C-alpha cells in the first residue's frame, strides 16, 4: 500500500502517479500509446492489486474461472470456453507471493507446513491454492468467479439449462417443503442451481445457510442465518467444521437448512436433520448420476459412523425426496440431466422414480437442419411417463401438479 502525508493514496491517485512517471520517462518514447498503457496498468496491478498479472482477467466479468498450473500454464474459462493465456510468471516466488497475499486477506496462511488453502475474496470469488511441495508442477492457484447479477430460473430457461415444465415442477416442490439434493460433477452449476431454487422458499420461513466458503446469494428472506466453516490456525486451534455448524443450526429453530455442499462426515448430520422435521432442506454434492450420488452419500455416511448399510440406506431414502442431477454436455453447456424421486428402501436397494430425463438427439452436435446453419440442440429435458408418488407434502400445502 502506498502512503501519502495524509494517509493512504486512492487507486486513482496511484494510477496517476504511475502514468506521470511513465509518460515523463524518455526511455518510453519509442513505445506506442497502447504499449505505454499496458506498461502503466501492469505496474499498477503489481504495486496495488493482489493478483498482479492476473488482475485484468479477475476484472473481466465474462471470465468465470482462472486456473494457474505453475508459472507457465495459465488458463481461463470465458463464456463457457477454456482458453490458454499467453502470459507467465517470471518465478515460482512471484506466484507464491500472490497466493500468500490472498491468504493473508482472509487471515489464512499457506506454507510448506500448511500447503493447501481455501479462501474467499471480497467480491465473493472462491480461491483454492496448493503449495509447490504438494503440487509437483505448482504452485497451483484456482479462482472461481461468480456473476455480479444473480441468475434466475427464467435465465436458466432461456439458456435451455432446464425446461419451463421442469422448472414449474421444482418450484412447486420447493414451496411445498420437499427435501431436494442437487448432484453433478465439478463446474456443472450446482451452486448456481441451488441459488435459483432458493428463490422459491417462502419469505416468512427461517432459513439457516451453512457453507465451507460463502457463495450462495439468497435474497428475499429476512429471517436468515448464514454460517461459514473456519479452518484451524497455525497452532491447530479454532477449527469450526460443517458438522458442528449443522448441529448448532438445529438449536436455532430453523424451518429449512441449506448446506452448500456435503463432502464427508457431515452428511450424517444433514440426513438426520432432514429426518427430524426440517422439511424443504437443500444441499449439493458431487455425483455422476442420481444412483452414483446415493452411493457416495452411503460412503460418506460410513465415514461418520459404523452403521449397518441397511440402516444407512433406509435413512437416506427417508430423508431425501428429490435428486436433481446436472451435467455438462460436449458443447460445454450446463443442463439438468435428470430429476428423480427417491423412493423407499426395499429389496436391498433404494428405488428411484425418474420424472424428467434429458434425451439426446440422434443427430450429433455438428448436425445442421436442412433450412438453417444453426447447430441443432444436443437434446432436451423431457417428462417421463412416471408420476410423483409421494404427494403428501403437496396435499399438506394445498399444492397441485
């Protein structure tokens, strides 16, 4: 930070100082105006901004992810496409310094003894960094950006992420208090979709939101409590994990509990909360299909307690009403691929009732219609012949499908 006699200089004042210095330097006379501008902003980013040469991409609202794999391989995801940048860090130390700055801003520390850090920037971006003693081609830095303007269900319908019929169906289920679990792979849009579903929570309910790193943007609910886990300090003290937060939330008289993502033992507490009257709870997890998500939930449950597998499956089937499965297609678009009702545990397995399914077209994504050069859609989310079996919550809330 640069100081003046009256305190810290503003970004505008620092930029003006750098501009005057560069423009007055005769060594810069041979550069074009554009080249001078690049030098000015490069120096500004190095001296003033935490992200150094990554700053222009962090400021670009079309960039959703920045991926730094060591000093030479830097990628961004922009408008759904992954691009390699023609920039590099001079040394590993330069990249490490950026990571340390980011960690320091959120009172975290990264070094060889603490080689992994998760953090959140002031704008809500999520940062994950891995030190060079763990990442062989490191250091590794990943920054996931979130849109300034929250995406609505109408926006997802226009993007063809979900059909209008399926959206109206989920809207009714959320309002009626069905427990919904969102599954999908990395970057499939789980957090965004959870945000969208939260729009339909009645505004007079008390909602507890629990996250590792605060990402959800839930609006329209006044009676809301937001809890974020905390890592241990360098002395190994002060950790507050998701399990502890879920247990604490049960004492806060919640109508609904939203857990941003379950990754481990906390699934036991989440499932038990769903089974003890907290209808309408929402959460997400990594899974390749509804069936795969159920298997992962079982495995995570076993990490927390040595229960008989029959008891675990019965509790999961009792707790979760609906699984919404998301995925990315070959054209990089994000889609709802399946909406399934979780039925009872019987005959050694949890029965699944598929209500909506994304059906791929017979033609591939390079096919064109006879009358247009526009590529045909890869497929569509369609309603199956199956109907929702458990309609008790609908009837209790006076809702109809």
